């Protein structure tokens, strides 16, 4: 995607792994031309290894700035203790201005990336997932080109680490030592139940339920955004 700049641009590569990288390949195409673009494009990297059980990972937080959110590339490395349970029930939440509550909230990472009921490998212009489960790794992304997200006075983007699966299976894994906190259960013929408000009773039947739960996988996020003036460039 184009990354316009006014007078200068700087690109840095940081190795955050525990081993040296022997070879790095990159290609940068630069086009110089006269234009009236006032926006300044920035890119921020964040990671949580792993995501805490008591809250989401913050991918971007700006206070007092105005501009436009351009997109988010998420990387997830799945904790093998969860086996084959689905990891992508978390939501990408966007709070605009100084609102403490999210202004925009999705229905799951797979929906946010452009699929539903799971996620396979695909790449479209604005949404996709080039790596889908290889060695426990996932790379969903979404670029807000057609669905523009403007912000005035600040923005906060967070990603929940939430998974789901058959309730009995989830509870068995948690009992075996996998980190997690049950948050909802959906049973046939019953309304969705928020377990943080109404916990399960000892011995309660959960055999027909789907349970969502907070997980402790490792996430990394690269977020692109544009600011309306250079005044906030220091962030």
C-alpha cells in the first residue's frame, strides 16, 4: 500500500527473536512527485508474548491526535496446550477520541479478516490471511481503504485473545493446566450466558454448549495510520 511522506521517511527492521537472522531481503520503491497530501503516514509495532488473561493487547493508542486508521496486520502464535481448539473468537475493538468504550467492535477475528466459521489461507486486496495454521501461526490482516476510519482527539485499537470450542472440551483442557478463563456459554434452547456474571454451578451439564474463553496465545500487530499534521509525529 502507498505510504506517503512529506519531507523524509525512515524504515527500520528490528529482530526481536532470540537468534540472529542471517539473511534479510527487502525491496523499497520510492516515487518523488509534487502533491498536496497533508497526511503523515506512520506504522507502529506492538506485541504481547503472551497476551494476559485479564485484558486485550493494545495494538495502537494515540491521545490528542487526529487522522485516519489505515489498517492492521495481526500475527498470532498459538499455544500448543490448547490443541485444536479455535483461537479466533477475539474482537478487534476501536475506540475513537477519548471514549473509554469501543466505538467499533467486531464479532471475531475471522469475521474481521473477511471470513466466518473459521479461517483459511487467502489474500485479497483489503483483507486476508496468508498464513493460516502453519506451525501454529496465523497472519490475518485488514486494510481500511473502502471502510474508512477517521479519528479526532485520539484512537485506541485493541485485540482480544479469545478462543472457543465445545464446553466439555474447553473445561477439560483448562483442568489439565492450560491457561484460560471461561467467559460465555451458548447452549441449545438457552440464551447466551455470561459466565463472569453467572458462573457454572458444580456438576452443571455443559455437554451441548459452546464455550468462549480467554486464552494466553502470543500476538503481534503492525498498525498503519495517517495523521493530519506533523505536530503529533513524535507520538
